[in-house]
C-alpha cells in the first residue's frame, strides 16, 4: 500500500469519526507480528471548545494504528496544544 493510499484512509476515517485532519505529520511502517503502520495526525479541536477555553485554535495530536490492509484499528489523542505554539517551547 502506498503512502498516498494510507493518507486517504486516515483522512476518510477522521472525517467520518473524529474531525477533518489538519495535517498528517508522520506514517511509519511496523514490522513483525503486528505489521501495519502507525501515524500521527493533527486535528483542529471542536470550535465550541475553542470558543470557551482558548483564544487561539487548539490542535489535538492523535496516534493512529493501521493494520496490514491499511484499516484504522485504533487511535488515541496524545495531547492538545495551541496551534500557534511550536513543539518544544
């Protein structure tokens, strides 16, 4: 499966179940018994949450696991940050 196909599957999953992805920042192949891929996805969090708690847009960072067929098998929000904040600062 190509990176482009994997990105399409991730976008489709997030559009249907979470929110439209802002950016897919990484896709890495997993080998061995648990072959497939892991990806990191940034999503702009819900506007109501942003209006209530933040002046800047909030980005949620999600870890995504895809099986060998490219299907999303799990996802987890790893963190949330202001969109204007650079990682590590």
